[in-house]
C-alpha cells in the first residue's frame, strides 16, 4: 500500500512535554496539592513529577493515567488541557 507523504506525523499532534507539564502544574496548584502529595497518590516519585512539570520528562500514557486518576479526571481531559495550553 502506498504511503501518503502529506500525512501529519501523529507524534507531532501530541502536546509537547512543556505543555503537558504546564497543564499538570496548573491542575496540581488549583487543587492545592504539593508535589509530594500528588506523588504519593499517583505512586510516582516527586522528582519524576517535578521533571514532568518542568517539561524535562515525557511521560508515558500509563504515567499520565496514574496522574489523571490521582487528580480525579480522565486521562483524555489531562491531555486536552495540555493541548489547549499555549506554553
């Protein structure tokens, strides 16, 4: 089957690590959670979450799902917030 050269790269359609981090930080601060509290709830290390918030880490879908669950939102909502972020 021939490939289309004008198809967008699916990865390019995802929010950037900076956008994801900004959205995550905004949600965490709005909910008055510390990095440590969110880390404990999501079973992730606080330094890893800090790296995500700073755009230094590119979390997997599994990690985003754990974070979203801890924030009591759907993973798709977290991703949508990051897509809307103009960072």
